[in-house]
């Protein structure tokens, strides 16, 4: 029997103020895959990520996380907040702007959700957090506060924090866009390592080299439509649509 996909999106649509910003999107992300999401500003990339973990409620469509439907219970009713929080915790999110908790140290940032949401014992959460900080090369800053870190360091802590909940998928929304150019590489290196370790990731990015080297699939959104979905070699060398051809030309 084939393995249940990490994320399955069927016919997802979402409007804001009567304008459809996602239109009938379907996408399957298998376990261990990296999917890069490209598209120009306003094409719906962030909204797509936010619908996957139900931070935005879709108007139509069905989303499964590791085989479990998010947002709607077995009776077809909207999930209560507790159930929604539980399934949302099976996804991790990494934002452009890091969103670390400023009043907590690096170590506490990574321990917080396992302790508060999963009710994990503190010593266990600490051991996991220390191992994850080592994975992202931030163990030497465990007791530092976020304001003392560079953007690249903050983002690596944010990645460790997302990993701490053992998510089925990590959603990255332009994780390197707010960084100084010389800090981009260290974050992409961490992400490449995660991919080699078999983490499932959906990455909204403008880093074409990364998308080409690391992705299993590249998808392109245009005005809320998923107009192209290909393996990276094909996407970058022989795209199907004129629109993608143009986009690649402009970003070369
Ligand atoms: N909460 C909201 N309320 C109203 N409109 C919204 C909301 N969130 C997004 N939109 C609109 O939906 C469209 C898609 O936005 P989205 O942020 O998903 O695009 P994006 O591809 O992530 O763009 P960018 O590359 O600039 O981040 C845009 O027109 C945006 O203005
Ligand atoms: Mg966005």
C-alpha cells in the first residue's frame, strides 16, 4: 500500500473580500519531499501556506495532514479549537520575520511548545531542544536572548523551534527574504541538511538555485492558480508555460 502523503490538498479555494486569491489548488506532498512554491508578489503563496495549517480558513477544498483532515471533524463540522490546535501542531511554520518570543532565551524558545502544547517534561524538552540547536549550529547561543542574534541566527533558532514539535511538514514562508545577503547561505545550508535528513518541507522562496538543487517538485502560482508543477530540472530548463519562462528570465 502506498504511504499516506504528508500533505494532500484537494480543490482548495480562498477569497478575500470577494476576490478569489486561491483557485482550485490541488497538490500532493509525499513524506520526505521538498516542494518549492514560486510566483510573483500577490499570487497567493503565503495564503496557500496559511490554509494548509488552517491559519486561514479555506472557502472550499479539503486538506489532509498525514492522512488526517484539518479543520473539519468526522461529522463535517468545523473542528473545535482544541482539535484544531492539535492537528495544527503537526505542521511547523517558519516565517520571514522569525517571530521568536523576545522574552525567552534561545533554549526556552525551542522548549516552549513541547512543554506548553504537548505537556512534555521539561528535562525531556530541554534534551530535545539542545539536540536541535546543535543541528542548526546554535547550541553556543542557548542562553542568549533573540535581540542579541543576527537575522540568520534568529532564523536558525526559528527552524529548531519548528522542528521541536516533530511536525509532519515544515512550511517556510520566504525564510531568507529578510536576511542580509551574507546571512542567506547559512539558513539555506540548514534547510538543505534537513532535506537530506528526510524532512518534508514546503518552501515559498525566491532562491532559485536552492529550489533547483533541493526540490522534488517546483510549483508556480499565478493569480491564485497553480499553473505549473514539475520536477526542478524540467521547470528550470524547459517550462511548460510562457508565464514561467518570463518569470525565470526576469529572475535570472
Ligand atoms: N487577510 C487578508 N485580507 C485581505 N486580503 C488578503 C489577506 N491576505 C492576503 N490577501 C490578498 O490576497 C492576495 C494573495 O496574497 P498572498 O500574501 O498570499 O500573496 P503572496 O504570493 O504571498 O505575495 P508576496 O510574494 O508579496 O508575499 C493578495 O492580493 C493579498 O492582498
Ligand atoms: Mg507572501
